[in-house]
């Protein structure tokens, strides 16, 4: 199973989406996190292509920061 996941990730790394970025790359996450932040600030932003992977990453980041604060 691990081999299959690795092969899929390698294949995904060769692809780009409508943003021109490689899905699940740091640049891709930064792109979507910026768009989400602007949307939350009231800017009319096209969120087509937004995925749950971005939300998962934001939640994981928040959990890490909370654990770090709790010490």
C-alpha cells in the first residue's frame, strides 16, 4: 500500500491544476491559503478548485501551533 501511495504522489507531482501549480505542493497550499484569507476578508475571490486538502492542512497547522503553546 505504501508503494502505491508513493507512486501516486510521484504521478501527482508531474501534474498541474488550473492554477498552474502542482497540487499538494507548498506553493499550491500557499496559493489557496492566500485566496481563502482574502475571501474571509470580504474580497470576492473565485474559489473554484478549492479542496478539502487545504482545510486539512490549515487544521493540522492550527493543531501544531496549539500543542506548541500548551508546551
